[in-house]
């Protein structure tokens, strides 16, 4: 389980650093996408991870999957607000980060 926690911590940091253009300060600006790269505990690309974002006020859900290179893009007309962003993969604990 320790490996899972370490991998998802690394994953959360990747999600945090790549949410929207301009960094997390721009989170919630209309017309932006959420994009990033998912990596495993060794820093290698982590394909097939489900990345979810939910607007906490409207409960609007968004979803994307990381590709073979670990990259994902969640296109959307994100409105200003707080989002819960989480990553999910079999045998790994979910990690939720708020923006």
C-alpha cells in the first residue's frame, strides 16, 4: 500500500502543477482546459488513469483518461469556482486535490 500512496502523491503533484494555463492561480477561468501528465512512483508515464474534476458548487463532473504517454486533457468551459480533482486506478487509493 505504501507504493500506492507514494504514486498517488506524485500523481497529485502532477495534477496540481498542470491544471490550467498559468498555474493554479488561473483555475476556474472560463474557457480553460485541465491538462497534465500522470506518472508512477518512478516518474514513468502512467497510462489508463481516470482523472476526474467536479465543480463543488454546481456538481458538474468532468472526466479524462491518461494516454500512453501519461498525458490527459479535460476540455471544458470551466467557470470560476472550486474544483475537486482526483485520479483513479485499480489497486491505488484515490487522491483528491481541491483547486
